[in-house]
C-alpha cells in the first residue's frame, strides 16, 4: 500500500541520515539550485501568510543535528523578512556549509546577523532524544566547556522546547522522585533512531528542570548561565498542521493522522525497542506575552523570555517575581499592572534584594482554557545551588481549587479527583477552578544561593487523544495505553542572583 | 490594414509558443552537435559549470584529477541517457513525464504575460470576491464578571447588579462583579476573537442580543447586504445587558461600539486586488492553454475498442 511505503521510506531516510549514511547523490546541499529554490519557496510561504496584527508567520528552518542518532535539533527562527533571509542559505549538517555541532550553528547565526543586520534565535528540541548530550556540564563534542560556550549558548538560544509530541521534557521520576506529577508523557527508551538505548546517567543532562539546575552550577563556575532559557512548547509536527489538542490530534507526520490503526503503529522500531504510536503526546503550544501580533513584537518577547509552554491547552498564565508582593495584590482587578509595577514577568531576573526585604515574593495566576478543563492547582518549582555546591529542587503547591487540605504528614495536597468518562471521551468541569491567583513567598530563601523559580499549572484530568480515537473508531485499547491526560503549563523561570 | 481578428490571433500566447518552439527546435539542431549519432561533446562551458557547482558545494575549486572525475561522470550520464532514450526508457516513466510537464508549464507561464487590469475589471473582480477583501465586523465592549466558583448564585447576582445599574445609570461600575485575568474592556475585536477568548456561546448570545434590539441602528450579522462604506463608528446607545454565560461564568456586557462588516473602496486596496486578480488570471491562462492542447488529442480511458 502506497501509504505504508511512504512511511517506510521516511523511516529509512531518517535512519540513514542519523548514521551519516545518506546517499551522496540524493543530498540537497547549499549552493545547488535545488536548495536555493527550496529556501526561496519556504520564505515565500512565510511572507504570504504573514499578516501583521492578524496572523504572524516567521521565516525559519530546522537544523537537524543528529550525532549517531542522538538528537540535538534546533529550530532557527528569523525576526526578519524575505529581503534579509534570502541573503544567506541555512546551515546544514554537512561540512563545509554545515556541521552537527551547535557551536558551529551559533557561528552561522553570528555570520547571518553580521551580514544582514537581521536577528535570529535558535530553540533546541526536547532533549529527551539526545541521550544526555543536550545540557553538557563538562565537555561538548570532545571539547571542554569554556566561557565562550556558556556565553554563546544563552546568547543564541534564549528559549528551550520543554514539551512536544515526542514526550514531555520537564522532568523524569528518576530525577524528581518526590514530584508526583513528574511522570507525564515520559519517553525514555533511547535516542531518535533507537541505535542507543537510555541509561539513567543520561537523564540529568537531557531534561529541562535538570538543565536549568546545571545552568546554575555553570553560572557559578563561569559567571554566565548557559541554560538560563525561557520555556516554550511546540509540536515538532511535520504535517504543516497546528493540531495538538487531545480531540484534534493529527500526529507527527502523515502516517500518524487519525486512523483506527495509528495507536498501534510504532513511530520508530529497532529490534525489540520501539516508540509505540500510542505514546505520542498531543502536545504542545508556545504562549508569548507580546504587545501586538507582529513578528517584531513576538520576537522581542521570545528574546526576553516572556513565554510559557503548555501541553496543548490554551490556559492564560501570569507569573511575576518581586520583593514586595502582598496577598492583597491577588485581589487586584488588574493583576498584570501590579505585576509589572512591583516586579519582573516570567523570564526576567529579580532586581537586587532591597534593604529589609526578607525573601522573593511571586504573584502567579492562571485562567482555564475556555474550552478545556478546569485548573487543579498552581505550583512553583524552585531550583537552587546550595552552599555545599549541590543542586537542589523543590516543588511548592501554591494554590489549589476547592477546600483540600495539605496532608500534615507528607506536606502534599491531595489529588483533585477525576471526572473523565473514558468510554465516551468526556469529562465535566465539576472539579477544579475556573481561575486561581495567589501571592507566594519563598519560605527557604538564602540570599547567598543562585536560584530559579518557575510556575507549573496543572489541569484536572481530561480525556487523552487515545480515548477520543477509541470512541471515534470503536477501538478496544490494550490496558497499557494511557487514556487520561493532565494538561499543564510551564512558565519561563524568574532568576535570582546574589 | 490588419484585421482586428488577425491581430488578436497574433497575440494568442499559444501561437507564440508554437512559433518559439519551432524556432528553438531548429536552432537547437543547428547549434547542438550532440545530435550527431554516437558523438558526445562536453563543452568548456559545461566543464566550467561543473567546476563551479563543485566549488559551491565544497568551498574550494576542484583539483585537475577531480575535474577529470566530474567530466568522466558527465560523459557516463550522457551516454547512458542517450542509450536509454534509444531504448525508449524515457517513455512511460512517471517521474520523467511529471518533470517534462512541469517544464512546459513553467515555459508557458513565462510566455503568457498577464496584462495590466483596468479599474472596471478590478471592480468586477472585487465584487465577485467580496469575502476575501472585507473587514470583519468588530466590537468594542466592557464587561463585568461573576465567578461561578465563588458565588452560589452567580446569575442571580449578575441580574441584581444589572438592576442596580439600570436604576442609577451614572454609577461607577469599575468595582462591580469579580476580578479575573480577562481584560475589563475590549477594543474593536472581531467576533472570532471573542469566540476564542470567551467561548462560542457567549459571542453568539451577545451578538444575537445586539441584533434583536429595536433601538440600535446596527446591522445584524446575518445581513451582509447592509455593509458600511464609511469608517465612522455605529454606536448603540444602549446600556448594560445580560447576564450572558461564558466558559468562565456570567457577564454583564456594555457595548461601546459595533462596527459592521466593511468593504473597503477599490482605491484603498487596489494593489491587493490587482495582485489577486493577476494570480487568478494566470491560473486561468494556464488552464486555457492546457485545454487548447488537450483539444488536439483523442483520449481513451480503459481498453481500446
């Protein structure tokens, strides 16, 4: 069947490319007419769709660094229009006009900005397919990390993709054993082409929360934090569709479009290891706080990291950090006004600690997706480098729906419940809250310690795309297939430096 | 004196195409020694071109031995291609056919230059494609929010507040209702925007309520014929309405301005209309060209009778 062959051909291409065995004759490289025409066509598509104030389409490309199957992909986004973008062909994987090392990509980006006076930034894919090379803390590509690496990394990569179809990358239960929400859409089988399987010691250098922590250590060492990135979600879909809601999930590529069999078809399979179709996550979105819907405004917001990631819902989330937020501020009718007045928004750096201020305070609020599930709770995740040089993390429940009481023994807030009717793929918003807002002060603040804080918003359980598929196609899913999702949002962190 | 009919025929792109094709074909034969049987020629120009492509890929010029390899490869390709054509291997090959069809279409597109449109043509085109150029209807409104989570009877509370406002129209409404992350006022937003922000039911209810009010001079959403050609706002002059239900709770709504569907005048969007007109004309020309060619063929589908 033609479709099966198409999917098989794509898999073969990716496998060959991953191991640098792609046939020379079929490579389309910069400098050739085919490459130039393709780039021009892509640029034109973005220019055609871009409608300032109505719909923003960025020019960009995916740099698909694969080192023996370990995924270091970056998406390069241009602030610019066709006139600048056409002046330099994109960077590829093959020398001399390409290289799989991100340091070389950054050189290309610098060259682009110098040549065109334009601006670009790069966003790395979820690191869970990199097998531990996404956040190096000692060596990268055989070379010791140095001041230049840490400065270049954060200069060119202000954002990171923390969640996408190929799994959620915030944290892993192994890294965060005390976090009862850590095991969400976790993909931990191996690298992209399953040529190397996952080992525990890879995890620390491929998950977002852990990467943020490693950044603190490197900041302490080099004076600059290479991993002080803001967070976004995206799909990494190759379908040309933005369809990542649970009831509107069109998969990662044409082979994953809705069909009765798509939950069974592996996304990749090598020997006994596979990425099963049902494990795809209907995720995520990049949310940006910008003044207007234009390239310039949204790009500026991305550069200053005033962004948050969601796993497919459209919750509205606000997060501000300052030294004198008070509980009355959460009753303010214009919470964002008081947020900007008294503090910095998500992605920002806390101002220097003023005289008399005890600890950082945060104003956080989330409003449900108008067509989604209610909000269960808002948490603030703190990561810090303690006085002994150890990296620490703690998840704080800040505010939650209903009248649940914190368990005095465990300190945990009980789960919100579950209204999902799996068989019918429905739920009711009879639990959770429409909106939550609160002010929180760090109870364990130590002014000598580097720290970051980000907000995590969690929805009540709702049906997962597999439940919608089962209902629609009349399927009997095996027990191991998850049918319930708890959507979440992760804001860019706010940073503290002594 | 050339008759108008003949002159039109002279302008016919298909004629140009056929003439140029004939000229090219003759010229090609004269110029190209390749057509001599069993004689392959790699001109210096071709060698230079191969070297330039190599340089672009590798970042340095090819060495003499590398040039030899390129030329050898080129000769090999030409020999095999000639023999392949002799065997008729280029026939019934879907990839070859698609590529040839594409080349012809590109050639024709280049030849069939679309003329500049007149204002009359553009106005007719605009009238035919109104939906593509209209400005959607927009609404400016303020709202008061009543949070269902915090109130036992949000709808009743909202109605009570509405009654209070209606009794004292001058009162300051800023502190009424509940706070939320929603803005307190929205300026000239589209209906689609309201649907995305508050939910479809809310948007529908607010618009329907507006359309049904006898006091307003506003065109209802269904009545596309009543479009506005001037940009002055159409205010409603009515007060707070509701309660309307959204995904978040109950709302009272005060509409400050309803701007109906607008069709801009041709002068203000002439470039956009012209560019769209050209695109459509090009597509039609390409299709007409194809139909003319098709007309010269007999087509049989299924087994020949």
